[in-house]
């Protein structure tokens, strides 16, 4: 007689795990990601070169607009749609890498600080407290004034400004993990501190780090846009959304609304999507973080 | 209590030292500080004078000592652009920033507290969901974009409000809204959670058992107690608002500290940038200290814990 294995229906479990999954925000983020990757072949025009003869063309559906420039042109006659598409690249590259830089620094220091304790903990936490007291944008502006703006400088600067957020939370997690059975057993088994931190602590704080990273993505993108808006972000002529807003401000008083509304809407969509996804992940992956 | 305050004072002092050390080291380690501290195109004599004054040929700790000595004396150097002491410049802009912060705070509390209470009283209902959407929008909309759209609507299209500058109440409205927007969401969320906590407490149950009507329970008993943490946060946020208004002040050309920072960056006026960062950080460290001490006075559990 054949033994029948009871079929385990996985579907309900997955349904539960995916309950309330923010589909639209994920699609938007994925779409922006695709735009960033394929900007070169998707953009109808060169984003950095325009013709002065075609300045301030309105979007296609307005009087005076043409299908040549679907979303109009800016003060140098550059195609707004192409600039928005290439701008996605700047936001995605800066946003993701800065979040990763901050995440790696913050998670490592948080683990070391929480696990080793003592004076190491004191030093790292005092630095964290102090840096947290600095308003993020002000601190970032100061750093760009010191090292000068460039895309990779901005990534490093944002990483330096935001790692403290991770360090705080991760340290708290490590403090409670440290008291758990499996860590104590590892100590008894003779694992070195570094092995425990790497093999036993790190995998257990990764969830929190990922949730934090998703939540930080929105913050980082807004800060990058603000820096570009103030003229200390990604230097022109590279199209960054914040920079487009700053340029658009000049034309706004005479009614060239598309130069401010469109890049702003892109920033908002991306940040809103990241926040919605982050919120969902926070609730799903890490109930402890709900208090954050 | 005294022990707690002394320890807390010690922490703040360390924070202030670390703050100055951070700023100091970033300027010195990332390159030649003379390029930052001396005006571009300054004559050799000026460069030598700055080198002399900050002792840039001395070892780092001597330089730090000189740096701290001048900071303690309130000497943040002279602005390259305005040619006046930076501290004077900062203090002349401070009242404007304070005015903007107070207006933004008023706005954010006017929106945040009623909507927070409404969300807590009708928890899970329509107003609660509306509040959630509102707070998500508040946290996601960048203030510079809110500012630009406001200008587009109220100045360009409708022509009701001046788009930039200062002087009248009308100039204050849009920047206060753009700055207060984010904080309104934060105040709403705190009011909601604080109100929920109070509504679950014993004395509210007692008030209900006495047969008081819902409106009276909320207005007289719950509201007052739920407001304490919100007002404390508002106090901290007022100081934070003074220091994070860079973008809003730039959009509306509001002559506050944020605008000063923007000018500092645009005109490559490094002493100004450095002073704004240092003074902003100091302000926030001091406010945190004040709040911790206040909390310890109110709540004995905090001062007894090690």
C-alpha cells in the first residue's frame, strides 16, 4: 500500500504573508527602476542638449505643444520627458547606493556597539547621539561645502549623515539578541566574538536593516532632491529631479507650470511608493519595529 | 536627582565637544582648510594671516584648542560676503526664523491636534483612515515641492499671496504652511497615540462610569492629559523648525537662518556654513538636555534608572 503523504497546501500561507501587499507602489518603484536602467533607449531626446529655438515649449496637450516634446521643454530647450527619465537614473543610483552605504556602516557599528558593550559602545553611541542632533540636511550641506558636490560625493555624504539611524535601532536589537539562548550556547561552544557577531547576530538583524533601508529610501531621495534643489547636489547638466525643480522655479512666475509640477510629482511618487512599501515590510517582517 | 542632572549635563558636554570635533576634523582632514577658510582670490598676506590665526602649521590638537577657544568666545570668524562677524549675522536672522517657526508650529498644531483627537476617538473609522493618508502624505511630500505648488496656485494663478520676501502676515502664510505641513503629520500621529493611551486609563473609565457624556469625558478629562507629550514634542520641534527651514526659506526668500545657510553655500562663504551647522547642533543638544531634565522631574522612574 502506498503511503499517501498529506498534501500541504502552501497557498493560504502565502496569501497571509502577502496580505495587503502594496502592489501599485511596488509597480511604480519597479517602473522607475526600469526607466533608470533603460534610460538611454527610452528617452526620445538627449537630456543634456537642447535647442534654444525650442525653449519653453508646453506639453503636447496644451496650445503650442507638439508631439515632438510630449512634456514640453525647459529654459534651454531640453526635452522635459527625457530629462525626467534620466533623472530617474540619478535618483535610483543615489538613493539605493546611499541607503546601502548608510546601512552597512550603521549595521556594522550597531552590532559592534551592542555586542561588545563597554567603552566601544560608549564611544559609538556618543557619536551617534551627537550626529543625530545635527539636522540632516544642514549637515549634508556642510559636508558638500567641504568636499564639493559630485554624484559619488553625494552618495558618501548621505551615507555619513544617515548611518546613525541604523546604528541606534540595530544596537537595540543586538542588546536583546545577546541574551538569547543560541548566542549563549555559541559562547559556551567557544566561538570567538567575531564569529558570533558574523554568524549569529548579523543574520538576525538583517530583517530590521532591510526594513529600515526601505523606510530610509524615501528620506534619502528627498534629501538628495533638496541638495540638488539648493544647487549643491548632483552638478548640472546631469538631470536630477531636484535640479529640474530649481531651474523650473525661474519659469514658474510666467506660467511654465510643467517645469515644476512634473519633476516634483516624480519625486513624490517615488518617495510615497518607498514609504508605503517600507510600512508594509515593517509590519510584516518585524513586529518589533512597529514602535519606530 | 542631582546625580541624574550632573550625568545628563556630562553627556551633553561630551556631545558638544564631539560636535565641534566632527566639524573641525571634516574641515581639516578632507583637504587643505585654507582653501575653505580663506576667500577665493585673497592676497597672499590674507592667507598667511589666516594660517597664523588658526595655526594651520601646528599639530592638530593645538589647532583644535585654538578653534575651541575662539568658539567659546563667540568668534565664528567673519563672513566673506557680508564682511561682518558671522555671529552678528546669525543673531540678526534668528528672529525671522523664530517668527516663521512659531507660525508653522501654530499651523501644525491647529491641524495636528484636532485631527489626532478625531482619529483616536473614532479609531478604525473613516477619520482614522483619512488621518493615516494625511500623515503619509505629510511625511512623503517634500516641503520644497509643497512650497512651489503653493506659489503656483496662490501667487501665479490666483494672485492672492506674495510669492517671496517678508514684512507682512501675508508673506508668512505660505512658508508657514510649507514648513508646518510635515510637522502637522507628526503631531497628528502623536496626539492620536497619546489620546488612545489616555482613553484606556482607569480615570477615564471612572469618568465614564460616573455617567459623564462622551464629549465631556474627552474635552475635560482626556484632552488635557493627552496634550502633555504633544506640547513637549512641539517644544522640541520649534527648535528643530528653526534649523531645518533651509529649503522653505530658499523657496520663499524668507530672510532667516536657512536662507543664510543657502547664501553661505551659494557665495562659497564657508565661515557662515560652519557657524550655522555648529549653532544648530548646539541648539538641539541643549533642547534635548532640557527635555530630559524636565521628564526626569515629572517621572521619577527615569531618574532612578541607571
